[in-house]
């Protein structure tokens, strides 16, 4: 019996959706295949038709998200705004539950490292000599700060509009925090 591709993809997406919901609430070690299957409305054997285990599922989720970023960034010019461009790629409705899971309290530091690698160092055109000894620190500061702010924004249910968030990040880099303090 041949499976219908749209049903197959719908089932796979349901497993991902349920996993992300659970992963945003508890550590991956506390999530079982049985729990994902039950909440998805399928049995365990159906889960295993799509994934060998939970870790393959999380790898699949991470890879899909990172591939989306790669595709989006491939069409952009390299600039100081590359990090914001990458974050803008993630700012899509279909990525929200995945981001809540991967960047949430129980998310994996490994994913953040992978995300940083996607925004390659040569894409950050900082006005510093390439061989300058401070370069790795400046890049780490820039990436870590941007990703940390993005993570907070996602956790706060996007309480600022995308434009407000982007402008905040840009202003913090260009002018620092001082303009936001009362005198």
C-alpha cells in the first residue's frame, strides 16, 4: 500500500509539533516516544516510521530551521545586518513553536552553536582588521548578544513588533543603552 505524501507529511509535522510543545515545557530527557505518540494521536510504531528516536527528531527540526536560514541568507548581500537578516528569517509564524522549543529554557546549547555557525564569520563585515586579535571576541559578542535578545523576544511572545525589535537591536549596537535611561 502506497502512502499519500500529504498525509505522510501531515503525520510527520504532527510529531514535530507535539515534540516542540513538550520540549518547550521540559528537558528532552523527560520526553518519551510514547508521550509524543499519544499526544499526536498515533501509536509508537507510527513514530518509528518517521524517526529512529527523539534525538533524530530534534536533529531533523534543527536542520530544517537551519536550512531555511541558509536559503534566506543565500539571497542577501553580506553586511553588518547579516545577524538581523538571519533573525528575520526565523521571525516567521511557522517557526514560532520550533523556536520556543529550541531557544526555550530546556533548549539545547548545541543548537545555539549551530545557529552561530550558520551566520559565518565572513558574513559579519565588522570594520576591524581581519587578523586583529580582538576579532573573535567582537564576533562572539555580536552574535551572542543578538541571539540572546532574539531568544528573550521569543520567550516574551514577541511583545515588540518585528520592526521595533530590529530597531532596538540596531540602536543598542550603534548607541548602547544610555539613550534608554532617564536622566
